């Protein structure tokens, strides 16, 4: 799992990296950023990580400023000392809100949640959906069977001018009047 850490305090970065290595060797930290500006540049130029561990207060502002400048599609686990931003955090891609000092078990639960989200494909592959429609040869009606007083009459689609409904009755109007 590729993880991006957005944190401006060195001791918190070291703690997160140590806890991540204790939880699993499958975690790869793809970047460590300390400012809003660096984070915006990263999200513009780099592929989306599987999850982002993000502090709220950074060296040059609040991390919420990042979401105003770029679209972040990765799940976010906020790691912060401030509980007053919790409601605001869940208005972005937040899947958890952990207070410092970060507890190993709580981080593991949050990362498991991120992994479950990654493994659950909520959005179908658009190309596959388009191929289903392209490959599907729709067969349309060529004629309609209409009830008349003395039986039934067949009307070819080419002879139909328009169809309308009124008072729960459907009318078929032919081109020949």
C-alpha cells in the first residue's frame, strides 16, 4: 500500500514511519511533505497514493487549503493534535481522524479501513460499461400490431408519424391520413 505522509514535525514523521513499519512491511511511504504548497504540487504531478496520512496544521497553513486547490481522490487519515477540525475533516475524503500521539492499534484500524475501500471498487470501469453497450446489438420493432373493431392491423414503423398518450390511452398516428 502506497502511503503519502503530510506532516511538518520531524518527530511525528519518524513516529508514523516507525509505526507503519511495525504494522506491515507492505507499506511504502511514497513521499513526506511538510507544507500546503508542496502538497498541492505533489497532487498535481504525482499519481494518487492509496492513502494519505495528513496533519491539519502545516508550516504554511491548514491542510484544508490543499483541497481548495486540487482534487484529492485518495482516502485521508487525519493525524492531528486538534480535535476542533473533526467535522470539517469529514467533508473531504477523510476516513478517520486520529489524535496525536498516534496509537498503533488505531492507525492499524484506519489503514485496514483504507485497504477495504481500495479493494471495494465502488465505480465500475467506464470502458467496460461502454463496451457492453457497443457490443450489444439492439433490435428495434419493425411493426406494431394494432387492435381494431373487426380484428387487428399491422402498421410498419416507416408508416408512423408520431405516437402520443392522452388520458391513459396511447395513440399511433400514421403518415397517411
